[in-house]
């Protein structure tokens, strides 16, 4: 990540003023800041972009931030929400009558509407701007789960946090198409984390939808594992295999078919991706979770109507 703001090198009497000016760059006065101790104020902002995702890591002194006139009025942000991973320190967030206590490892969502956040000294968090539609399509109105912490103890939260930490580390080294695909998987994992948190208190009909969403997000994050099968998937989302089969069948799907379809979809994208043109068919197949090149070729031809090599050549406009 690249540092885009830091109070390092600033005189202590100027650091808080500069931070306040940075947050209120448009001069609207929509953000109210109040220091919570007498120590010299410190803040550092680091940023990174992976595919379509913009991420920011913030480290700061003890502070209360009240957002009274959020930038959601701007058209470029009204369709976005902010997902936050708490990395260090302790915080309280408040929105939609929910007051959450947040500790390292927790994940929560805030909308671009009035909100308040209190942090202890040395607090650190990672913020991601995500499409509102990706949440509301699965979980309903964002107002139902703003400031609702998906705790660090949840398996999906831990998986999402680890995934993004590795994505930030590896992202700049990867082709743009790969970064975009992995960013999409990461968003699904965050949705699954909120879904798992909601599953603790939602009625059974919605609980089934939540379980299926978690299962699909797990598949998207682990499709390259050749051992991934329905029993392993059921164990990962904490339900019996029979129950998971019932939930998929209620939606006109079969677990195994859905897993293989995701693998085949990713394989097709990689075969048509110039950034993956150097990969032989075998390693590409193994990377998508197929146990052998022959198995991959048979499955791929059944699904797409042509062999993998033919599909690649067709995508690149070349003749065999």
C-alpha cells in the first residue's frame, strides 16, 4: 500500500488541523472531529487499488468522528457502502440505532449516511468501498445490518480478512483480469461474513438463503482445491450434507453441478485471457480444481461444445 497522508514530520500543533482539513477537503463541514486525549495527534493513511476495489488502511490517535453531512449526496458514492476490518485497537461505531463495540478482527458495514465512530489510541482499520447492490441483492436493505459486527470468531470473517491481506500483498504482481476476478471473490466473502452474522438471528426462510450464499462464496474462494466436494462444503458452512442438498435443490440446483460450473466458468475466462496465454492447458486445469487434464478436457467440451485448446484459439482469433 502507498502512503497518501501522514502526520509524520508535522509539528504537533499542526497535525490535528491538517487531518481535519484532509477529511473536510470540500469545506462542507460535514465531519466533526474531537480528540479524546492530550497526546500529540497522529494519523496515517495508506491506499491500494485491486481491480475495481479501492482500499484504505487508517492508523490514528484516539478520536471521535461524527459524520453529519456525508458525501453520499455525491452521485459517485451513493451506490457504495463501506466495509471495515478492524485491525488494531478498539472502536465503537454507531448508525441506524446500532452501537457496536469493535475489536481486532471484526468486520462491519457503514452506509454513506450520518454515523459516528470512536477509536482508541493506535487504532487501525482497513476500509473498502463496495457496491451496495452486492449486499442488498442477497441480504436486503443495507439498513438491516449497518454497524452490525461480524466477529473475528466467525469462520467467514476470518477467511475474508486473510483473503484480503494476501490479495493486497499479491495484487500488484498480478494481471488486471486476475485482480478483478479475485476482488469479486473478496466481495462475496464479505457478503458471506455479514450473512453468517445475520444467520444467528434471522428466521428460517432467510437462514436458508444465507447458508447458500455462504456456500457459494466458499466455492468461489476455493474452487482451485481439487478436494472440494459437497461434504467438505457442508462442513465449511456448518450444516449437514443433507440440509445443504435440500437448500440447493429448493433453488433448482445441485451442489456438485454448481461447483463444476464455477470451475468451468473460471477456466473459460482464463483460456480467453491474454494474461494466461502462457499457461499450458494442464496447469491451467489444475489451478481450476481439476484432477487431470483429461478430466478437464472432457468436462469442458461437454459444457462449452469444444475442446479447451479450440476455445483458446477461437478466443484469440487464431486458426488451429
